[in-house]
C-alpha cells in the first residue's frame, strides 16, 4: 500500500506538471532552493568510500516528508525526515562502503504535489584509495598528562604534510580527553594539507588495549593499502626497566582526565598487535621516553625494518612534526632523517637557551636486520 501511495503522489505531481522539480504547482504551492544557498539543494550527491554527511536545505509551501529510495541494505540515513512548510533542512548520511564496487540510491523529498529527488552515488574503496607507496599511522595515546600536546602535534602534522611526497598517506588515530577518532591528513582541492575525519567512535576505547591498536592498523590496511607501512607510537613510555610497571608504551586512564594512573601496553602486546594485523612495518617511530633499548629492539626485531626512538627522556612537546612528517616519507629511511629532524629542531631552538628543553633530545635509528 505504501508503494501505491508514492505512485499516487507522483501521478498527482505529473498532472500538475511539477513532479520532483523546483517549481510552483497549479495550486500555488512551491518547493525551491533557499535564497543564497542554491548549492544546498543539488540534483546529485557524491560520497567517497569513507562516507559522510550533507545538509540539504529547501524552501516549501507545504508539509513534507523525506524517504530513502533504492537502498536495499540501508547505507543511506536521513535525519529530520519530515516537517512543515517554510525553510527546512535534511541531513543525509552515507555509511562507509567497504566493498570494491560503487553504489547508488536516492532521497525523495516530497511536499504533497511538488518535491525533489536527489541521486546518491558512493565510490567503492578500490576506486577511492589505490595502492600507494607508503602509509603511516600516527597512534596518539593521549588520555593522560600529555593530552594538551595532541592537538598541537596534529596541527604540526598538517603543516608537515604540505611537504609530503605524492602517493603517500598519513593517518592519525587520536584518543585524548574527547572520544577517539581517526583522521586522514591530505591535500585538499587547492593543494593545501588539511584534516579529514574518517572515523568517529561512539564510545570510549582503551588506547593501550592491543585490540584497539589492531583495529586502527586493520583500518589502515583495508582503506589505505601501500607497499610499505610506518607506525608512530605517541605517548608515555618506560621501555624496559627491572622494577614496577615494566617495558610499556602508552598510558590510558580511561577517565578523560590528565592522570597518568591507568592501563599500559606491554611491548609483547605491541608486537602481537602488529603481527596480527598489518604485518612487518617499514619503521616504528617511538615519540615517547625510554623506548630505544636493546630489549625493546630485540622484542620487535621481526616486526619492523627500522626502529627510531630515544633511550632517554624526550621533551614534553615531543617531535616537531612539521619537520618530521616529510622525513617519515623519504625513500631511504636508513639515512636517519627522522632522528635528525627531531634532534636538529631542539638543538637549533633550545641548545643555547635557558629553557627546560635546552638539554635537547637523544635519538637513534636502528636497522633491525
């Protein structure tokens, strides 16, 4: 009966020569774009494989309803599916497309006798992300006292991505005092690097749980396939010490605070997360204290080609990512460019100052083969 009702409405609209168009029908009712917002009522919407949302705006003289058409699996969603006359908006959301093929559907906004059909097209992930040379995941476990540095480093990464070679990907997982999320940092249509939020998590995650790291690495592997992969582990670290909480990377207090009392990830758990997901990495860069020890390197010797880190404490602000990001995508990582960009920044900026960071940073690049 529902389908027959829709057919009836369309036939009525045809009789008034006003079916699914921006028109005024014979009875004086209208459906049209909002003045100065004509681009918010398109004939077609295109989403990439990661999905997203678009707010449609329109002006109508009748009560209206919105419905999804030609969507058998439910990948299109509508927020605010009905309303009254006047200026209105409908938010259309597309789920991520994990298949290789593109898909189509439509949204019908019908105001009794006049309306609009919007065609929805979404690319398959193969078309959206071809295989690249190197993909790097920066894993920021910042639900601790370092939380205030997370956003600063994210902005530095955006700056650094302006000098990142083409055919590479920088993906950032962030867990701080907000809900976890994943960003893609890439150049926009005018060639300037920017952040695109590609995944939101609706609940808290423990960033020190190896299952969470596996989730992030699998997301990278499935959506940003590359010849080589790198991993940045950003957090507190204790490396390998004989007493107390030993050999760990990351602190997550699971309470959205700046406390450093919480869960940690052991180095053997880090190894398992890598081995169970993305496999051998081209490099692991520890932006954390005390991670460059022989014991940590031995544990990870088969999980990465290069290991970069410090055997000492590092300064609170950590790596200067505006300089370090380009280094992470150099062809020859064995030249120790990541370590050098880190060290040179602190030497040049603080080497002759009275700042608490004047002692600089000790960095090592190790070929694990």
